[in-house]
């Protein structure tokens, strides 16, 4: 029985973000399932569902947990950016055979506000009430924070696919200390499966200095790998094949691969 890789996208994203890696993993015999977060199945040119603004990380996690249970066996959870944080939350619930966290957002307890992160979210944070409204970066912010290593044409194409994101979820990540529910909290002691944490040395929205702390949180089950010529758009940047091959090799080494949990 082939293992399932359950792929969780990040802010403003969708299943399309995984096209390159999905094809690579399927060639290696994995079954890949790409999730779509609540209210993200919209036309990028349209207006977001107003309920998106107050959607919590806990809402996303509840939806994903139901999808995982429907698979019938524990999958490998592959999360990018905010999807990486959601994978951590779900892994701590015992729902994963292994975790792959690619440029992941950090959980409560790790201070993730740096000058580059502030610049990445400047237009969002300077809008009153952003914590309860759908939000989206400007094109300039997206290029600065995530897409500075891809061509201008690819930047435009990628940005045109961006949908809106939950202001509440963003606040729960960046300002977890103000969240009475600690929605982004992850109990490291409950996460016992193997964890691969991947960072891009030139990432500005989830800086490698923060991602290293994520890997440290899950020692001794974590493996950390930092790629020097990559940033946040690591799954489509020039040289993404090297990253995909490294992850594929790590997946092949998971104990009991192909066995039914």
C-alpha cells in the first residue's frame, strides 16, 4: 500500500502551489492529496466570503482533521508556510505518520516578528480591524517577501492566482501572545513522528532564523535542512528540483514506508 502525502497550502494559496512537488512524489510511488482551506476555493478576481476574515487556525485544522480521517490511514503531512503550522497542529493530535514542514510558520511561543516580516505585512497591519477581515498582500509585498527569486513573469502569474486570507489566522500566528485561546499552540511532547523542517536562507516572510527554532522545538524527532539559494517560493524557484529530491529521499527513509499504520 502506497503512503499518502497530504499537502496543505499556505496563506493566499491553493493546491496549485504543489504542482512541481506533487509530480515528483507521485513519480516515486506516493499518492498525493492536496487540500483546499476553507473559503479558498474562490476566483482570485472575485470578492472573498466575509466569513473568511474571522476564520481561525482552529477552523482550518478541524476541516483538515475530518479530511485526514476520511483517508483511512495516517498520511505524511506536507505543509508549506501557514500549512506547515497547520501540519504541526495536526501532527500533535497524532494524525500523521510523518511531517514535512517547508518554510513553515511558527507556533505560539516563538517570536516571529522581524523587520522583514513587518514589511511583508505592512499594508495588512496598517488597516484597522485587519484581525477580523479578509486580507491580501500587495503585489510589491508579495514580491519582496516571497517571490524575489523567480522571474518577473512568474511573479505576475503567481500573484494573479492569490486569493484572500483570514486576518484572524494571521493575527493568531504573528500575535499569538494576544490570543487568549492560543490557537497556534503546539504541544511538542505530543508530536512523536519524524519531522523534516526545510528553510530557505533568503526567505523574508518565514526567515530561516525562525524556522530553525521550529526544528529545535521538535528535537529529537526533527531533521533540519536549510537551502542557501532559496527563499519562500521554494517549490517553484530555480533549483526547486534539488529541494524536491532531498525531501523525496527523506520520505523514502521513513520507517515502515508502505505499511498500513
